């Protein structure tokens, strides 16, 4: 048996909705699919966690995942940190 440090093992990277081009950070919706009403003709976007929990849609494997450019991901994370700075006081 060979014992390795965790930094020596390559784990598959999880695809996170916040890093997908279809994810809207303000509404937490996935813009890859819409919920269409055949009665009213209106459409609305569906929450991303609902899309990931159903295998018929994006599912846990992130079937329709398209990665955002890395600068957008970092900008979103920086915005999250700056929005929470009041909590640090």
C-alpha cells in the first residue's frame, strides 16, 4: 500500500453552478431552461438547485454546464466578499 498526501491525489473537480455561464447570481436561476406555462404563455427561469437535482434537466453531473471565463468567476467571488464586509465588523 502506498500512502499519499491529499495534494498528490487528483480528484475530479465538481462543476459548480456559480461557475456556469447559464447561472444568474442575483436570482440564483439557471437560464439554460425555462418553465413555460401552456395556459398563460408566460415563461420563467427555474432555480439552479432544482435543475441540478433532476436528471432530466442538468442533473448532478452538470450535463449542460458551460464554464464562465475565469475572470468572471473571480469577480463574482470578490463581489461576494465585498458585500459581506459589513458582517466582519
